[in-house]
């Protein structure tokens, strides 16, 4: 297979967008990377099922260094987020392994519908209450709640090819009363760790099966390299930007993103439609 200039160009665009959203909002960017990589790979004639698995596996792998780039900045601003982030993230890693391993066997229609509706409702609530002040007396994470959050969200991360931040952040805000900037910082740690589990599963299950060149399992090294080169520095920039915006603006941006992802999970993939439109000009 010949990797065209257009192919590389779109990987760079993906990397820039994913880096900024990861650092700014504490999400992995899989919602963007998976459909865009899928159509890039499909346009080269790859079987859609294989293209989807490569897209998810590669996206999970990219989330690891991209998330860590954001963590570097957040840690210097909020050192107290390290312990809860690592604690939930370690269990998220375990959940991600199971999610990635079972992704081919679980009918996700009902699950996706529930998650899509959940995200949209929470996003609407967040928009309505975007002016409310966060209390600083956060409820401390206990062992069982941390394990539960980590396993469940990690499982969803591995299953859907998402970093998991889009689910974790609203729970941290509404369940544990963290401010949105604290939730974003914790999520950056979580997505970096939880994505390891999903990545390992997609590497193992794709060994000896994936014929796509320059791949390890279902992880494309070409896609990984080109996207990560740009996503890592732009995640650092996005994290810096997060501290320049008010909590009200961050809530609004995150809520809009949740609505878009909720719509996508419900089956209306507006990201794919946009990408088709964009790629038609090249």
C-alpha cells in the first residue's frame, strides 16, 4: 500500500485537533480519531470491519502519549489530582483490557443508545447550570467508588475506542463535586492509563490477523506516528489554554462536545459526514 500525501495530510489534521481537545477538555479524542481513520482506511480499499478495528486500536494507542502530554501541564497547576487520577486510572486500565477483549462479542446497540441519551441529558443539565459555582469541599474518593468508576469507564473506553474522559468528567463534577478544571486534570491521567488496557487487547487480538502494513496487532504504526507527532505538543498547548478560560466557558465547550458525541453514539455520525465532505475536496 502507498501512503499518499493526502493520507498523511489528514493524519496531521487529526493529530492537531485531537491534541487540542485532549489537553483542553481531558478527553482522548477517540470520538474524532475513530471515524476519521475509518474513512481514511476504507478509502484505500481495506475491509470495513478491519478498518474499524485498526481505527479503534490505533486511537487507543495514540491517547496514551497524548493524554500524558496534558497531564504534564495539569500536574504543575494541580498537584492534588495525581493520586485520584492514578487510582481510578489503574482500575480503568483493567476495565479497558476487558472492554477491548470483548468488543467483538457484545452487541452494543442497547448500550450505545443508553450512553448517547445519558451524555445528551447531562450536557443539557451542564449548560443550564454552567453559572453555578463548584464547592471546594470535595467528597473524597473511597476504595469501592474508585474501583467501580475505573472498571466501568475503562470497560466502556476499551469497548468503544474512547479515552473515557467524556464519561468520567461529568461523574467527577456531579457525583464528587470536583470543579471542571480538576475533573479535566484527573481525566487526563485516567485516559492515559485506561487506554493502555484497551491498546494491549487490540494488539494481542490482531497479531497474525491484521494484514495492514507497518502494524502491531490492530495498531497502525504509520497512523500512530503521524497523529501522535502532532497530538502530543498540541495537547500541551490545549492544557495551557484550559487555565486561561473561565469555568463557565469550559463547561459550555465540554457540554457541546458531549452533545455531539451523544448524537454520534446514537448513530448519527456527524463527524463522519463532515470528514466525507472534507475529503471530497481533495
